[in-house]
C-alpha cells in the first residue's frame, strides 16, 4: 500500500483550516459590527456575540457529525428531510413572525429558525441524487422531473415570504448543477425562458423595480432606495488600504443598515482595509480550488456532483455577497458564509462543509490507497541460438 506524500494528509485538512480562519474572522466581525446595535436595543454589547457563539458551538457538533457520517447515507433520508423543510416553510408563512416587512423566521420559544437556509442545502442534495442517477443510467437530465418540482416548490414558498434572493439561491444552485451535467433538448428550451420569468418577478414588485433602476445609479436616490448601496460604497472606501482598525469603524453607528448581516463585509473592509478584503477573497479562492480537487477525486458520481453543489453554494454565495456589497450587483439579501451574522446560515454552511470533508476522506482512500498487486512470474529467457555456415553457403541454426 502506497500513499503519496503531500503537505496535507488529505484534502479535508486544508478545507478545515480555511473554514476555521473564516469562522474566527467572522466571529470578530460579528462582535465589531453589532455591538452598537446590541447596546442600543438590548443594553448589552454582547447580545449578538453570545447568540453567535451558541450557534457556532452547535455548528461544530453538526460539522463533526456530518463529517463522520458517510455521505451516501443522505440519500436514504432525502424524503423525510424534504418533507420537514416543506412543513417548516409552510409554517413560516402561516405562523412566522414578520421582521422589516418579511416573514422569514419561525420562532420556537427563544430559538429562531430560518427554514429557507435549510432549503438551500436540501435542494442541492436533491439535485445531486437525481443527476447521479441520470449519469448512472446514461441519460440526460430533465427539468420535467419530480425533483425539479420539489425544488421549485421550495423556491416558491421562500419567494412568498418574500425573499427573492434566497429563492434564487434555492433554485439557482441546482440549475447550475444541471447545466454542468447536461440536460435534454426540451430543458434547454425551458432554460431560454428563464430570463422572462426573472423579469416578470421584478416587474411584479414595485420595490424590486425601483431597486433595479437605482442599481445603475445609486446616487439618483441616495436617501431612499439607493441609501444602502451608497453607504456600503462609502464604508468600503473609507477603509483605505489597511483599514481603521478593529472596532474603529464608524458606519455601524446607525449609518449602514444590516451592518452585521448582509453587509457585514463592508464593515470588515472598513476596519481591515483593502488588505483584509484581499485576504478573505484569497481564502474563498483557496476553498474553491480544494472543492474542485475533492470533486475530481470523489469515489463516485454522487460524491462528485454533491461536492460541486456545495462548492457553488458556499463560494457562489460569497462571490455574490461581495459583488452586492461593492455595488456590482443589486441588493438581493445573500449573506457572506461564515462572516455574516445569522444562526441558520452558519449552521447550514458548517453542515455542508462537513459533508464536503467526508467526500474528501472517502476520495482520498479511493485515490491514494491502491490494493497490493501480486508480482508477475518471471518469464523464462528466450533460448539463444548461434549461426554456423553449412556446406553450400547456406546459414543454419544449432
């Protein structure tokens, strides 16, 4: 048995290191970006930090369990998990508490749950199982399938909260997975109609339409619809190269809305500067590289597609959030994994990383550990002959 010698024993170790660094940076940023709001609303600067640490502890437990559990077992529990998420999404619309005009949280005593975050993970797992079955049967995937119906149903329930950004993630991650694996001709036709649906959803909401108009010129309405983008850009620009220092950012003093959630990266840039932003971007780039390595070395098709979906979910949300905060994309309410405050988002992200490292562990055994081969028996040396001259000038063998 031969195992290749590398800097890491397997691909799961650098993934854990990257996640740990992001968690430390996120915990620091959660406290720094939230202590002003916590002091004003709850009379203690540690209100959000305490809740974050509790969820972080639960996330570590969930990460360990998901890493130890063989990812193949998730197929058996797909149906009950799907039904559980659908029930929670319906309960949110029926009994959820509205915050800032959105009904997205389900309160069970002092605990609040955002089921839409769990819908993200279930949707990509459902897509991975279906696509793996299609590859195994050597046929193209189709949008006209029961799995796609369940995914679109979850996205529709999230959209009704309303939460268009999260609904786009719930449906968008499986869509990218389908495009990477390949779909049939009818699905390609339906894919061409997707922009029409997106435009219809934007035109159907005056608030979203105003956001799209202001997206091209936030300063056309800097005190109302464009306020969040203008303040975010001012927050990032004021950080300079090295930032103002930990806790010294001023935009969290009621200037930048959602400073500890969706726009946490703007506060991070203000306090740690361009250098800190590049460091976070480097971490996500390294995470992307190792996710690709894990997908390439997975022992089966389901592991490959599931690892790809997790990569799109975590790294894709990170890229979208950075582009949103920097004004490159409209404000769509997508958190930055491990950095933004949000209990359900953090828990789901750590569960996904646990699944990813489990795929990496099984892929390492499949790639590096080769069964010992029996030595082939030595072949007898060919009989040597020599030429001699016979009478008559002809050559013969002896």
